[in-house]
C-alpha cells in the first residue's frame, strides 16, 4: 500500500517537473521574442491594434523578479509612447502585471479612490495632471508632452543629443 503511494508521489513529482520545464521554456521563448521585437537600436512603430486580454490580480500569481518587472514596464511604456495602448490600459497592465495588485489595494497605495482608478483605467473621466501623476508615480512616470507624429518620436529616440541637451534661449 505504501509502495503504491510512493509510486503515485513519484509520478506526480515527475509531472510537476515536466510542467515546470514547459513553463520555463515558454517564458524563455517569450523573452527572446520580446527582446528581438523591442531592440533599442531599431524602434519600430506597430500600427496594429493591441490585443488587450482580461487579467485579474490573483493571490496565486507568481511575483515577477526585478529584471522581469523592468522588462514588463519598458514594454508597456514603449507601447503607450507609440500610441498602441491608451494611458488607462497602460496603467491597468502595469498595476496587474508588474505589481499584481487589485484596484482597491493600488488605489489606497497611491491615495485615490477605487472609482477614480477604475475610471482612469477604462478611459472615462477627465482628470488633472496631479491625479494622473499620483497613479503613475509608483512606476516612475509622470505626465508630459509627447510628439504627435510617431515618425518624429522614432527620430528623436534614435538620435543621440549632440549639444548636451541645452537650448538656445535669446
């Protein structure tokens, strides 16, 4: 009887190991695709609409390590800069994928109401720069001016400043 139980435990352990190996291989493949797609030297503008899948914050989700968080943040920020996703969708992706927090917990963290956070994420309402800065602060972001033209943005990001960033003010 105990031998059957040991065999079942060994079989379950082997399945767990195989499932873990599959997940690791899939993650490695996703990372390599993400790294080749988002090379800093070649900035590409994607005009396709982004597929936003519904994701919920879960107690069972595995927290990302520092490098994964940084990569996820960079990808979301890059997509937002090029207009592939809205500011609200970016906030939602950052909140869920980077921090893994529910709306209530994140709203308390940044000092806004859950309703305000929900409306920002769903693209409703018209909020001041102070509120927008509050909700993006945990990700090191603040509101600013961006070029409207994607080609100008690509040009700016691909060229290094030559004058040290100083402007000629007369």
